[in-house]
C-alpha cells in the first residue's frame, strides 16, 4: 500500500474521487432545486441574449424589471454566468448549465486548494485541506440553500491568489505575476464584497512570505526586495485592468441606481449577526431565512471538524513553543508552524466578525457594511480553517509517523460522512427550461430584485409588464406600431401618429440611451414616475431606433480591459510569435 501513497498521482486522484459525493445531485438530469436567489436561470438567459446580440460586455438586461430592463450586469459580477455560457455553448439546457456551473465551482475549489496546500504541506496536507474546503457546511449553504453563486465563485479564487502571491514573492517569475493578476481579476469579477474583505487577509499572507527570508538589517532587506514589491504592485494594477470593464463602472456609476435599499431595514448588517451556539455547536440545517436573533431558519455553522482540528493544531503549537523549545533553550519555531498560527488566528478573527461583539468594528469601518450580512465572513473562515487543517500532517508525522496515511484517510472519510448530507437541496424536482421561462415562474424572475439596481430617475419600480415598444401616447389618438424588432439593448419600430403627441416608450431611462427618428438623433425626456423615456413627435410617420450606448467611463473601461487581455494573449502566445519572428 505504501507504494500507492508515494505515487504522485495518488493523492490528487483520491481528492477528486472524494469530491464527487458533493456534486452527485448536480449531475442528476432534468432535476432542479429551490434556492433563495432563484435568479440564476434568468441571469444566464440575459447574459446569453447580450452575447448573441453583440452587447459585449453585457450591461443592460432587457427582460428584467418587468420587461423594461435595467443595467444589472453594469453592477452585478458576471463570472458565474460567463462560466455558465460555456456550458450553454456546449449545448446544455439552462437548468443543466446552472448545475454544471455549481459543480465546476466545487471541483475547482477542491483542486485549487490542493494545489496551494500541497505546495507547502505536501500531497497529504493538500488532500486534507481540499476535503475540508469542499465539505465546509457554508459552501453547501451557498450552493444549495442561498443560491449565492457569485459568493461561491469568489471561494474558487482564494487558494489561487494565495498560491500565486506566495510564488511571486519567492520566485519573482513573470508567470506568477500573471497568475496572481488573473486570480484576483477572477475574484473582482465574482464578488466585490469578498474582494474587499479578502484583501487584508491577503496582505498578511504576503507579508509573512515577504519576511520569511529576513536575515539582514531592515532597510537593507527592503532595498533588496524592491523588485518583489514592484511586481506585486504591477500584478495588482493588471488585475484591476483586466476587470476594469466591470470594476470602474461599479465604482463610478453606482450613484445612478437605488442601491440604498440593499443596506436598509432587513438588509442592515446589524440584523444578521450569528451566535456562538449557531457557529460552533448547532448542527441545524434548513432552507429558511436569516432573521434578527438566534432563531434563523438557515445554518451558519462553521463545521465541527473545521474548528476543532485548527484548535488542536493551535494548542499543539503552543505546547511546542512553551515546553519543547524551553527544554531546548530556543524560541525558534518551524516557519510552517508560525504560518499555521497566523492563519488559524485569522480564521477565528473572521468568525469574530460574524458575531455581534464585533459591532464596534462594523461601525468604525463603514466600508465593510457593504458586505451586507456579517455571516458572509464565514467564506473567509472556512478557507483559512481548511488551509490550516492541512497542517495537521506536521503533527501526524511527528507523533504517528507509521499510521499517518491511515489516519489521514479516516479523517477525510469521517469529514465527508459528517457533512455530505448538506450537499443535497431540501426541495427539488423535475422542471424544464420552458416551464421556468413561462407563466408565474417567468413573472417571479423578471420582477425579483427589481429595486436592487433601479435607476434613480424612477420613483417606483414597474407594477405591471411593459407593453410592446410604446406604453402611452398623449393626447390619446390613433397610432400604429409596425415592423418592430428588439435586441438586448436596443429596439426599432415604425410609428404612425395622427397628431402631434408625447410618446412614452416601454423603456427605462439610464445613461446613455440614444434615440433616433428617421436616422436623426432626437431629444428625450424622463417620465418621473416609472422613469421611462419620453419623446415628443409630430404628426406622420416615424422610424424610431432606441440604442443603449456607453458612457465615457464605460468606454474607457472597455478599452483598458481589452488592452490588458490582448497583452496577456501576447504573453501566452509568446513562444508562437517568437518562432514566427525567428523564421522570418
């Protein structure tokens, strides 16, 4: 058996095999499940309409807002739906694409955690951390209860960012710089609040590896590390540039939409703290809501083994430092033990942020209130605890060297048996794309979250479905609409009016909609109640074209991202074009 344990493929293959139970439900055909954010399919549909229509990047979603449209993907990260579109292109149904996207999230999280931890604690450590990361109850909560695909996808990039940032500090190679940039760009395109709250953790991580080789006087050491600092900064700038098409408009145009409702009343951070019993003791599992107080109908458990194993490791390190090193008359610790201490303490620190005792920090740092729900910090907690659980291998090698392989396998299987039941939705059943995109199900999707990104020019959200092209004509008179066509961010139609009229279009206003009449740009007004576009037209025939065009910041962002992605393309194809140059 030992020869199998030593085979370089054994642990990664075993990791993949033992990850499969977490995605078994997602592989079942023609079955879908209930989730809190039941907007996954409609968002995928809107993304597909954008891409087929040439609206790249996608910003305006035509069917949402009761058919009036609103700028969802100008503010909502697109990563899960970009992945989902790959499956759509391969011929998957919408229901299958959403499940395949979720399964991909679980598998990639597992593999990337293995990649990170095996590079520090070896393949057995990578195996352990990968299983801990996969079977964290909070990850099951995101996928199978909340339907929080964006937050789930943020967790894919945590281990990659740690992996490439460590490599960049240690090896200074350009490929590590590029890997870090791509990983952090992936995080930015997945979930902004997660990127915001993960950055301080990343800073501590980078600082540890930066000073891991500290031997000389401080300023001499820093002088010798300038090239690393420069490369880290370049990597950060490149990451922002890659995601600029999304990130810059979010930063500059959020003021144009009603996002205040996302942080008030029920959504205020103070309503959603978790209790110690919920975090560490309770094994309750439900698909209800998060409410004020300890009686939530959804689970916020860290996971028994997820906090017990790091606690054991922390006490072992304390024992080594106090007793073992005292006998040897030294205060030195293995650098990996120091790293484990830091990550475990950070893990408990992020758990603290989910508890109401951290309120003073939430009030002192208003920017973190954008995370909405304090228990979202559990996404960081399970990452840090899962990483540190791989360090258990250091203890097993010291105390149970001959049985370490057996103990690791037993722990891994025990972890799966303890948590695998959470990776099946509470409510599920057969449903087709046609059923989901028709009737009441369709109305629920196009009206859900209607206030999240409603333009501020509207007093209230639409209360009924938009009409075809024209909502109202004043004064009431004979008019006809013909030859109408619609795309994801445009509509075209012929309009005949029997008298001079004020025409209210079935289209919400937002910077910038350009309206032409018979090929000439005309002025428009904004109807104050629902925020619809209004044009004044004379008697006769008109050919109206309404097109959503980019603002200057969107245009600049698009070009910045395009240039950055082309730069990366040149980097990855460098051997090819070098070969072509040398041949010439």
